[in-house]
C-alpha cells in the first residue's frame, strides 16, 4: 500500500529567514586627532630645519670671525676695515657693506671702506650724522634692522639704497667709533634678528682685533719714526744740498752765456732740479715726526692714505709755502674737506690714472688744487659736492673753479688766510 506523505515527520527544518536590519562595522579613526598629530609633526620638522639653518649661519659667522681676526692680528693686512667689509658681505648674503668712522668732522661720519658693485659710496664720502641710519646708530649705540625703502630722505646718495638693511655700531670701550651699514637690493628678503645678532657679535670681535693690532702698531711706531727722522736728516743734509749746488752751478753757467743763447736743455735741467728739490722737501716734511699729528700737513697725508685704495695709483700730494700758517681750526677743517671731496669725485667719475693734490700758502691765501688725467665727469657734474666746495669758498670770501680739459679735470679752491685779529 502506497503511503501518502503528509509532511509532518519527514519535512526538513529550514533555516530561519534573515531579517533586514542595520549593518554594523568598526568605528573610523578620529580624523581630528590625526590632523593634529600631522600638524605637530610638520611644525617639528619646520622648526628643526630652521634651527639647522641658524646653526649653519652661526658657524659661517664664527668661521669668518676666526679668519679675519687671525689676519688682523698677524699684521699682514694694510686695509683691515675693507677685509671686514668683504667678509660681512659674503657671510650675510648682502649686496653692499659700508663702514663709516668719526674722523674729526663733527657733523658727519666718513666712509673708510665700501664693498659691492652697487654701492654708491667710495672711501672719503661724508655721511650726515642726523637723519641717517648710521648716524642714529653712532649716536645711540644700538644695532638696528631697517625695512625696504630709501635709507635717508634728503641725505644724498643714501637715498640710492632702497633695499632691506641692518646697521651696527663699532664700540671701543665705552664709546662708539664707527658703524657698519649692510644692505640688500630692493626686493630681496629682509634681514632677520638672528642676522643682526651675528653681525653685532662679529663687529665686536673684529673691533677688539683692530684695537690689538693698532696697539702693536703703536709699539712699533717709535722705531719707525726714529728711522724716518734719520732718513729725513740724510735727505736734507745731503740730497737737497747737492741739488742746490747743482742748480747754482747750472745757473752760473747760464749766466755766462750770451743772452738768447742758453740751450733749451739747460733750461729744462734747471726746472728739473727745482722740481726735484720741491719733491724732496715734501718727502722730508712728511718723514719728519709730528708728535701729535695735528698739523695740516700730517692730517692731509693721513686722509689721503685712507682713500688711496680707491685709485689705481696713490694720489701724489705736494705742499708749497708756509703751510704752518694754517693753524688747527675751522680753516684747516675746510682744507681737509675740500681735498677729501675733490679726491672722492675723481675716484667716482674720472677713471684717472694719475691724481695730484697740491696745497699752497702763497700771497696771503691758501690754495687747494686737485688735478687728474681722467675722462672728466660725464654729462652734468654732480652738484651736491661741488656746491659744497663753492659754498665753503664763498663763506671765506674766496673763489672756487673747476676746469674740464681733454683729458683731465682741475679743481682750484682759494681763500684768504685769516689775519691775526681774526684768529684772536
């Protein structure tokens, strides 16, 4: 008999049907916390790079300070401030470096070293003490960072420097003796506080080295002055006397000849002898000791030595007449300023091979003449410096002239000597 399946015992149990519901998954990471960690790591990395750069800068400044100090103390460098300016320009990544010092002019600092092809200054330029960064640092004694913009409104060539800058004082004991002005061209990155700090340290160390070198030079100066005095005596007692004798003999020979029959060669020889005597007298007077260095002759020679590196050949300096009549005081300061400004103009504009400065006291006047064989001043000559010379002459009821030759330029400044009544 065939059974009928009713499904009660033989039916398989089916798995329960799946019920729809929310799908659960693991929680996502905390994105805010992750972002904070990433920013912190980035900040650490940036700070590490900054500290590394600062350490490298400090090392460069330290190496430069050691090298320049060693050079200065060995006494083998005749232009120490130019060496320092060149080192600062290289280490600071600057375009120009200018060093100014107080050299007697109460109203201005004098440029003693200038580096950089875009530097408008040359040695001998005057920088006003008022309304200029260097003047402010000189008076205040504190380093300064300067933003973009002209460094001196109405301050002449300072207005040509328009990029970021920093300036620090040169301090000797408790007084300021000069300042460094360091600049970049307009548009370059500004200097940072760390740059200013390192520059100030460098200049402090360098100033000490210069003082030590100058002290050593002072100890050697006594022997040098003694030797120079001996040479001056020998020149005066032998060379000049022999030239005088030769000149007298030539004149006696010329006097014995008939009028109009004196050979041209004899006349030229007489002029050469007179010129040689004048040159040797200048050398003798320059070699003769000047205990306090206050005479006009000594100050002119010292000033010219300070700017001679701006020329291909050192300028020749001559004196004629009783120069001692120009006593220390305002007139002597004017003469120094005229010589300095005239030589500065030649260095900037003339491209001269030979430069001569002559200071004469003759016929109751003091005269300064500066001549060069250069190309002259292109276009219209710069008026600020020349106007200053003309104004100095007018103030003393004198005259000033400038003559352009081809080639060459001659500047003549002449004023009357003050009377005794005016001096007292």
